[in-house]
């Protein structure tokens, strides 16, 4: 196995073009597990740790540009206001040591349906910036996951950054695991309210072959909030609205039975998380709507 260590982004792209099967490694929290268990034996590893800009982020007026190698710990510490759901998801990743090494770019590259960042990225609305020696492009996160542990990257492309909408309303994230730390999600759920566009987005992890959105649940809730005047009035949601949203979220799943949980349990748990996170986000929204003008 050859270890390639480019010193710049341009060198990394050139190396990937010359060796399209080379496996990028930064935190290594997924790659090294596969290598250690002999599930993967690539001919080349492409080390990206010397490329400083991949570990940087930039907060713009509408979006955050997150370098592919920004560690989860920095997201939790510095981007809780701009990216609340992703910050919550980042707190659930493995252990402090892994949160100091792993990042969203690796989660996207692995494209596991159980990846902790995916539901938050789907709910917030993100684009993946991919680049090769041929040029760059942005892939909507909804179109990025193409199958179990497969993504839309071309063989010569690398993930450079992720562009994520800044939160304009409350966001939440919940995860079910067999213990509180160092655990792969049995299932996970993310939700984001977008008051500017009066829309709702969701993300579901580990309950389908790929990370998915509960689109029917989103459409139902968006219509219910609009028709009931909730966006303007900030009234309490009725149990029937919350229950229907939860049922539709559960129905969006296509889970399997495995050692971490049954399909039936996953579907049920997603419904429970959908109801709870909706309740939390809506109460946050109501509190903001009731706050006097100019209040923090």
C-alpha cells in the first residue's frame, strides 16, 4: 500500500487524477476501521492532513462554507448558532478523540446510511463542493447519496467543502443508539424550520439504504403551518398535526433488521424522534415569536 502525501490542494487533485482508486484519508475514523478489519485494502492512501484550507470554515451572509476536514469538535464549539442541527449531531459522534479528528467530509465520502452528519445536512440544506483537475461542481446533498455507502463523486474527484445554509429558524437532531457514546446510530432524525421560506426540511439516518428526507411529512407540516396561520401567530401545534407528522416520517423509512435493531423498532423510533424534535423546534420558534422586538 502506497501512502501519498500532497502538500497542496493542487497536488492532491493531481494525485487523485493519476490514481483514481486512491482512498482519501484525513481523520481516518472510517478508513482505518475498514483497513484494520481487512474489509478494504486500497493500493493507495491519499493523505489530506497537510492541506490547511480543508480545515477552515467561512461564515457568509446566507451560508457557511465548511472545509471538508473541519473536525466535529470545532463545529460544536464555533458553529452552534449558524449550524445548530449539525453542531448537535457532531456532539454525538463517537468519543472526544474521534471528534477532534473526524469531519463532515469523511462522513460524506463514506456515505454510510448511519453517518451522524447526514440527517443534519439534509435538514439544513447543503451542497457538496467536489473538485478534480477537470474543474469543480456543487452537488445538492439530496442527490449526493446514490446507494449503500455510495455517493455521486466521480473517481477523480475530491470533496473540498460543504456549503450549508445558515439557520434562519430552530433546528434539532436526535439519535438512538445502544449506549450513550462510541456507538453507531440505530436511527437518527434531523429537522429544521425555515421561516424565511416557510418550509420545513428533515433528515433520516440509518433507516433506509441511504440517508433520506421525509418529504411527505415536510409537505404536510408546511401546509398545516401555513393554513393554520402558525407561522405568523406562533400558536401551539395540535396533537393531530404532530401525530400526523410523526406517522409520515415513520412511513418514509425503509429500514432493515440487523444486530443493532429491527426494522419495526427503527420505524417506530423515527416516529417518536420526529414528534419530539418537532415539539422542541416549535417551542423554540414560539419563544422567538413571543419575544419583544430587540430582545436577545
